[in-house]
């Protein structure tokens, strides 16, 4: 299955929900007026786009309808699709130019963080990069073993200590190993944490300090993993993490299992944080780099 097919399939529940309502709504109007925009905005809000972003999309659409002299309600769908693409575009690419660079994966338990680390290792290796995993989630039962399984699947090296070990020591050893082995990327799994778990947040800050000390000037991506099925709760998590961690991007998992794909728009439009990867299945190839045009097509139909 190709890239576009994966995105389209993964967004089926969202597309069926959103477009079913939109087709009915647009079909009920013979002209574009305020009532049409009111109903469109309501559909977007109910699709987990969020009130702020829904209002932004509405404002942009109203300006485009006026400037482009659009009169047919059916044409609104294509305008909406291109407006969404433009909103989501920018900063999708990982910045990993130094050798080694670091990707720090953060998020709460249950969002698929460790699985995402393994799938990302597979992506980066297929791009020709030499990847090293750091099993810095020493808190959760079986996390180290789980990441070891993914290291074998992705055919990459891993640095791990025993459960309960100091996560900072794991990252320190992983950086030293990456330098010695000429690795391009150190990909770090971390313990699931919430902003109000003080000891876990302090642990994350310690890991940050170790990376900055051992790799001064290195490119570092801090990716927050979120579960798409939680809808607006994922947006709230992102808002809280953004306050305490220097998030550079978001990985949205389980997008194929929900009709709440509109949360991608809320993350970008409201929080101004780019979604860099989306998960659309359980397989090792089902983590996809985020493409705004493919997403808009998948959500609103090609």
C-alpha cells in the first residue's frame, strides 16, 4: 500500500464523519451566506478542530469566497481543503543535520510512545541513517524489553540498563556509544509523564541537560506523542507539555482508529505546533511523515 493510500485509509473514520455532515449541509444551500458559514464552523468544532481553529478557517474561507467571487456552495469543499493544507504546511521535516543528532520522545503512558520510537528508527534507517536507541524509560514495567524487540525489528543498536536505573545515565551512555560508533541519530525513549508529576519532569530536564552538555550545538528534536482517539484531551496535553518542555513537533498515533482526525488542525491552528508524523496502523511501516496535502485529501476527499 502506497503513502497516499495509507493516509486515506487511516482517515476513513474522520472523512466519513466530517464529509457526511458536510455533503448534507452544502446540499441544503443554494447560495453562500452567513448561515452556511455558521453550520460549517459548527461541523468543524464537532470534528475536534477546536473553536479557535474553526473560527480561523471560517475567516479565511469567507475572505477567499469574497476575493475569488465564489457563488456555488459545492465549491466550498475544495476551498476548505486547500485552506486546511495551507494552515498545516510548514516545519514538517525533522532537523537532524549534526552527527549525532538527538530525538527525544516524550508523552504520557498509553499513547504508543515506545512503539513509535521503534517505527521511527525504521524510518530513519531506511533514510540511510545509522540509528542508536536509548532505553531511557526505566520506570515502566517491560518498557526496556519492548524497546529491545523493536530494535531487533528495525535492525538498529540499543543501549539499555536495568529497570529502575537512572534514565540520565542511559542517555549519557547512549551518547558516548553514538560518538564511538559514528551514529547519525540517538533516539531516546523516556518514561511516561504528566506536567504535574514533578519527579518525572525533573528527570526530563536532567536528560536535557546531559544532552546539551555532551552534545553542545547538536540538533535536537523533542517530539510529543499523542493519542488521536482522545480528541481535545490530546490538545490539552500538548498545551501543558508545551509549557514545561521545548516541544519541536508532535507525533499523532492511532489516527486510523478514530473519527477525531480534526485534532491535527487544532494542534497546528491553536497551539502553533507542527505535526511531524502520524500513525495509521500497527505495522512497522504505518508511521508516516506528515504531509499536509495528503492529509487534507484524506480528510475531505480527493
